[in-house]
């Protein structure tokens, strides 16, 4: 019997377990999505009506698998386990019947699910026992398999991508063209005002400047959001984006030129160092002299 409890800390968890065991008389119970790990998980399983237990850690704040059994009825031998799977051989005590039992709660993240599938192929290649897989793969094959709830992941991504493209084209995608159009109109108005000024053109210029400022704000928000998304997705990875970001940050933090008190630009690294050092010395010397002045 398999039960996705969605968290064992529910007040009715133990009551539900006792009712299920009494009603089904099951000697093996698989509990998925326990959302708890370590000693706390052991304390709970020790109070349940099973004398055998195998537990896995959670995947962050989700997941968690338990295999519980009555050793008087079945012999369960643990083979291997990860956060997403538990592999055991099960032998019925009253017969010679044995099979391979795999309990699954797949990660909602694609990369980790890929690891699960590779592990399952490895198990399939190394065992020839009857094989039962039970649990939650966290995915559907086709949208038609769902009768209610949210659409499948692939359909949701396709729908969102289509809507995002339409929005980008109709709303944001025209910002650059709209800016160019306003810039051209502003140039025309300014030329006209220079030769034949009128209040109508002045009012129109104010209106266009307000629209232009709003477009600049929207564009700035877009680029800020885009940079944050790229950093969240790729920022901590040792890839081209990461190294480009570091190089760009170093360039922003560098001082390549300074202007001295005579209005001369200093670009030589030695001249820059001397100018900065003398500036700080002058600053602190002036402060000390001010501090020792007497009325």
C-alpha cells in the first residue's frame, strides 16, 4: 500500500495510518512526501504498528520516503537508496516468493529526475527478479492523462512561452521603436520651435517628454529584471556568464583616470596613485590643523 501523506506532522497522520492498516491488513506500507528527516522521522516510525523501517532524507523541504513492514510476514533486505528512491528485495515469509521493490518520490526538478532515471536503468540491468515500482514520478506523459488540476508541465511551458512572445512583441518589443519615434518627433518640434515657436508645439513637447521618460523607466526595469534572472539562473555556475560578470564588475570598480586641481586628466597608474595619496594626505593634514587651532 502506498500513501502520499504530504507531511507526517499533520495532527491526523498517526490516526490515518492506524485506520489504513486496520482496514487493509497490509504488511508493507510506503509513505511518500514525509517532509521530515533524521531523528524526528525515527521517533515517528518507532510509534507506528510496524517493526521494520527504511527512511530517506527529504529533498530540501519536500520529498522523503518511508518503507514500513511487519517482519513476521515479510523479509525486507535493503539494497540501495537515495533521496528519490529506495530499492529492496522482499520475500514472503510463508513462501519462497521474492521480488524487487522500488519506492519512488521523484524530485520536481528535471536535472535530479534525470539522475533517478539513470539509477533505475542501472537497477534494471543488474537484476532479473520480478520488479514492482511504487510511488510518485512527479510527471505525466501527456496532458490527456490529466482530468483536473493544472495542465502538464510541457503544456504549461508552451502556453506561457507563446503568451510571453505575444506580450513582448505587443507591449515591450515596441519600446525601442516607440522611443525612436518620439525622438524624431521631438527633434522636429524643437526645430519648428526654433524658427516659429507656438504654445501648441510647446505643450506637445512636454507631453512627448513625459511619454519618453515613462518608456525609459520601463526599459530600465526590463534590463534590471533580465540581469537578475540571468544571475539567478547562471550566476553561481562556472561558465562564460559568470566570468563575464566578474570581469565586468572589476572594470566598473577600477579607476582609470582622475582630474587634478589644474583640470589635467591623469591616466598613468603611477600618477593616479600619487594623486590619490597626496589628496588623502592633504585631507587629513587639514583636519589635524583644524583640530589644533585655538580661538
